[in-house]
C-alpha cells in the first residue's frame, strides 16, 4: 500500500513575497556592513599619526609633572633638618679628613663678631646717656624743662648714629681715612660747640649743643693719644684767636 499525503498548495504570489523579503534582508545586512566599514575607516583616519614620544609629551602633561616632582624629591637630602644659628656646613669628599684649622677659623670669626658688637655697645651705651644728660642740662640752663617724649625721640635719633660711628671707627682703627675723619670731626665739633655757647640763641643752642658736645668727646676718646692732643690744641688756638670763652 502507498500512503499519499496532500501538500498544501502554495500560490506563486506567496513565493514571490518570501523571495522579496529575503532580498530586502540581504540588502539591509549588506548596507549595515558597509556602514560599519566606512565608520571604521573614518575612525582610523581621525587617529593622529604621530611619533610615540611627541604624542606622550603633548597628551600627558601630568606625567611630565609627576616625573619632575620625582626628580626633585630624589635631589632632596634624606634628612632635612634646620641648622642652628651658630652652625656651619662643610663639604668633604669621601675619605677626606676635616682640617682642624678650618674649624678653628670659623670659631675665631664668630668670636671676633661677638667681641666687635660687645665693644661697640660698651661705648655706645654710656655716650647715649651722655647725650641725654647734655640735652637735659642745656634745657635747664634756659629754665626750660623738656618733656619725656622729646628726650626719648632725641635718644632714638642719636643711638643709631653713635652705633655706626663707633662700629666703623673700631673696625678700621688703623686706617688713615678713619684717623683723618676723627681729627676733622673733633676740631669741627669742638669749635662749633664753643661758638654756640658764646654767640648762638637759645633755640639753636638747645638743638645743636648736645650732639656737638657728644661728638667732640667721642672723637677725642676714639683718637690715638697724640692726635687727640693735637686736635685739642687746634681747638684751643682757635678759641684764643677768636677771643671766645669756654664758659658763657
């Protein structure tokens, strides 16, 4: 026996529709593939064709900054300690010994600086009080009592001048310019003080007599003995020649 099945009859229109749908799908797939290819080509064209070193330098500045910071950190000493005021650094090659003369020279220089400041203050402090005393005496001579604020201001103006004069006259005591300056200052201040006492008005005397008197005494103290005596003799001869008096 033979079994015969009846297949459903399909029309030509259905077959044509199926073929057209398949063709459309194939066309869409081909279009999508072409689009992907074109987009991939465009992306490849947009990628900059540069050398690796230039690209890294231009595109990653943060990496360069980090490298510079790392180099600076490597250059820093392992121990970063603040040195005290009286300390010094000495660079020594490996295997080299420290010379004792270098250490002694540093110690002597520090001691000389301290001694210079100490010697200057020993002279400046008493002469500041001398200036203050002369200022008070000159005002009292004319029955005038100065205010404390005026005396304080006058001392503040005189102190730095006295300090600089004493400092440099002690430092360059053997220089000929120093001795000539002290000689000229001694003669000028002595003659000026005597003229103020004999002929000036009270306002000029109160303003100029204290600094002139302090300067005269200071220059006599700072000069060597022979030149100090010579300066005093010149002032005495000038007083005798002008016919002036030491006391008003």
